[in-house]
C-alpha cells in the first residue's frame, strides 16, 4: 500500500522540460521523466516539449497540467470555442479542441488498434477508412446543467467546468447546432424569471429532423423540475416556445418515464435514414445517437459491410428502437431485433408498423419482429433457441456483448450443444467502447472460430476523447469437430 510519505518524497524539479510521446484515451499527453516515471499532462500534445504543474503524484506516475510550451506540435490549433481551456472555469465538455480535427481521428484509430491488440490479441486483416462528418454543430443530444448562483445573481446553463461540479459560464457552444447555441442566453433569462429557478437542475436537449428532411426541425427541451411548476411558470415556458417556434417543451418530474409533452400538437420528434426511406420517431429521453450526420453514414456502412442478401435471416442484437433493424428490413429476407427491455420492444414494433404503413408500393419491409431477452445473461441454449441467422448486427452499450460472445465461443468449443444450429457467416459489431470490443473480439477470434477481417473508427464525437468503432468478423472454414 502506498503511504502518504512515499507519495511526497523526492519532489521533481518544477523546471524540468518533458518530451510528450503520445495521447491517452483521456486526451492527456503522456511523457516520461528522466527517472522513467510516467507523467500525464492535460493540454499537452505528442512531440511537444513542455513543463507541467503537478496536482497528483504516485510512486509510478504523476498527473498535472501544462504550464509552459517550448516546442509546439504542428497539429496544435486554436480552439473553436471561447469556453475551452485549462483555466479555472473552463468548460469540460470537450477535451481535444486544441488538436487538429484530422489528428484527433488518427489518435482514435490508434487507440482502437492498441486496444484490439493489447487487450484482445487481435489484429484486423484490414483497417477501414475512418468515418468522419462535421466537426462543429453536430451534437443533437446533450444534458445541460442548470444552476441559479445566488451570490452572483445569475443563472448558468451548460456543461460542467473541467474537473468540477460547478456549471461553466457558457454563452455559446459551437458543438451544438447554431439554433440551440443561440438559445443558451435566452434560456438563462427564462429560468431566472421563473419561480422554480432553484428547483430546476437540468435541461435535456434532443433535436429532431424536419419532416421528410435531414435538416434540423424540432428542438425538444426536457425541463427537470423537482417541485410542481406554478401556472405562471407554465405560462412562461409556453411564451418562450411561442417566441422560438422550433422549441418543444417537455416536463420531467421524476425519472425518464415521467417525461411528458407540455403542449400537444406540433411536429413529431424523429430522425431520417434517407438511404432506406426510414423515419425513426423517438422521445427526447430515449437513447439515440448524438450525431445524426454520422449515424446516417454509420448505418449505411454497417449494412454494406454486412452484405446481407434477400434470402437471408439477420439478427440485430441490442436493437434499441430499430436504428439498424428497420434498414435491415429493406434488405434481408427476415430480421429479428432483440433488446433487453419489453418497453423498448413495444416502441420498436410501433416504429416498424409506422414505416411499414408508409412504405411505397413495391418496397415492402421484410418479415420482421422484435423480442426481449436479457442480453447480459445469454447462454448457448438461449442462442440456439433463437435460431440460425446468416448474419448478425451487434450494437451493445459500453459494457459490450460478453455473454453473447461467450455463448458463441462455447458453442464452437462444444459442438454437441449446437444441434442443427450454425453460427452466422458474418458479424458486424458496432462499439462505443474499444476496451469491451477488444475483449469480445478476443473471444470470437481465439475461441469462437472467427477472424477479424476489418475494423475502424467512427468520429461520432469530434473534440472529445470518445472512440466509436466498428469491426467485422467472418466465420473461419473449420470448427473443432470438422
């Protein structure tokens, strides 16, 4: 156990210049002191020569913030947001605005490759070209904190400050759509005028497309209120929406299930997948992709890589509201969407029925259904019971799909459990966590009879350290009993 005395001994020289070697997944520069100790440095970029002010020290590593820069990286750029920085009060919503956007993608690609190799001992046959989209104004979902600061006499609305529970004093946000960023200051005035300004801690944002278009149409604002709102406050919210016609107020008294629309009517909250003629209705507290521009390209690439044929059966694991399932229904012979929640299955089925009713003549959606399973407790027996599918689409949360991958591996290692079941020829795995993707890839490749034929990153969250990725697994020709 490290003692307090051990942590404080032998303080380094504050004048030492460090050579930054790489970036970690928290967008910190990584350097080594002359004695070999690792130093993580906020604000530093690879190949820079820097000095650092430490705020944490352990026996084997230290952590601090950049204070001086003697040699600057050619990839360092001026941040596009006035609230970005290392200073006290800086917004903590983005970590990589000081790094060129193309270089950010390269860092994420390297992070994916490193995770696959070091955690899963998997090396893809081919690295896919990264998927990129707009670097600014892309974020259609956000959770904005609200704080009435009595001492300052102001209401703050925005993301938290860097490494702090305080709300950043934001007046603009360039990663939000311009129409939403322009609402930040008016929203501060609105909340300040309300009787409930002390009991409204959060506004959740969800933008939808205009009907029949991929242009921004609806700005849904979910106001979390800890106490019932007065009639006067309700009137203030309605007046704000009347002044800003794109705004649609929703109220949330408790958990996400309590969310309700303040005023009926108006445009439906939905997003478009025009390559497939699909419209996806959703509620503002539903999980949908933050970046709709990238999501449209992501769905198209996933289906292209899956290469599904009209006579094939496909299973979409962790299907959610049907983001991949409904496009698959325009390509496959039969589709099964599997999710862990009965409520989500009902919603996904409703989305299927709406799109089936709206499908043009001659372009019907294939035989498609949704079922609920506990996807974190999958067994070989459950997998066999769901039947053979020619191809799988897997899109799990950050925890990954370990139980599913383990069931595949068990069936490969114990063919007597399979009966007439055969594994899918191809799996396309979409991941929001390279560590759990690498873990599951290791199972599929080393125990499940697959090879990783390709992998690549999707820059879903520009200027953040978040790594979204996709990997393709193809069935090997042999199994233990063949």
